[in-house]
């Protein structure tokens, strides 16, 4: 079960970079397999986590225009996961993540920024109570985008600045990059072009430093994982073909 979950997230990670629909479908299959495994063991918390993982992967698939309807599937999986945790009282440490994931559906698909803010507040309250500061940067990002969608630029800037402050304090380079990028978008929309340019340059400078040795190592590691996954898929295909051939041979 855990193995299937890891494989699902790996396929998702690789498919996101390679835009390979076959891999993202494989990721969905692995997440469904993980859910089935946890269901048979009555492991409620991990069942909810598997449903959430399915939702994340369906959302990734939905970002391709022709598959946009999969946002509905992602939303349904998130709600199922949320309901499972609330009814069972197990896996409550994941609630903040579920609220945040649901908030993205309202932003990206339902065109309902107020819905995003509603779920983001639930996530924020959850994360503040537990001092989950890194998680708060994701809430801040969604708040900022929702307020931009409502044309409230000052509020959007407030949350983007908070995201930057936390990311800097925790030394999270990837979150700091997203903060600079979000501040650039905010100031650009607010027609404050000097500040927009400042944050655009900051994002580019940080990106350059991130694409140095560490980034190269990450790409190499990911390529190795990709080769491993591809090899596994080739073996599965070969086994399926051999099985089909054996059936044919037995018939003749």
C-alpha cells in the first residue's frame, strides 16, 4: 500500500515535468491500488491520504484543457477524504492540507475566489494552531491569488509579503521563489511597475542560483527515477504481452 502510494507520487512528479499522459494515468492507477490496499486493512487515515493523493493527480490531469472535467473528480476525492477524517476522527493532522487543496479547486475551476478564501481560512486556522509555518506559505499564496481575482490588490500583496517573510525565515528557496513571483504578479496588476520589476528580478536571480549544482543533482536523481519507472513499465508491458501470447498458444 505505502509502496503503491510512493509509486503514485513518483509517477505524478515525473509526469508533471514530462507532460506524459500515460504516466499520469499510471499514477492514478497506483493511487487507486493504494486506496484498495488500505481499505482491505480498514486503515482509515491512510485511505483518506490515498483519496487526497488521487485528488492531487486528477487536478494535475485537469490542468490540460481537454481534461478539465477531471477537476470535478479531484474535488469529489478531496471531499471524500475530508468526510472520512471528520467521521472517523482519524488522520486529523491532514485536515489543513485537505482544506488548502479544496481551496485550489474554487480558484482554478469554479471561478469562485470567495470559496477559496473560505477554505483557506479553515486551513490557516488549522496551521496557525499547530504552528505549521511552511504550510502557511501555501495558504498565503492561495489567499493572494483569490484577492487578486477579486481586484483587491492591497490584500493580495499583504499575503504575498507574509509568504515571503515565512519562506525567508525558514530558508525555503522554492517557496521564496514563489513569493517573489506572486509579488511580481500583484504589483504588475496594481500597475506599480517599479516594484513589479524589482520582484521579477529577485525571482530570476533566485532561479539562477537554484538551477546551479543542487538543481543539476535533482534533475539527475529524477532522471534515474524516471529510468527506473520506465523499466518497470516496460516489464509490465512485456509480461502482459507474454500472458496474452500464452493464452493464444493454449487456444491453438
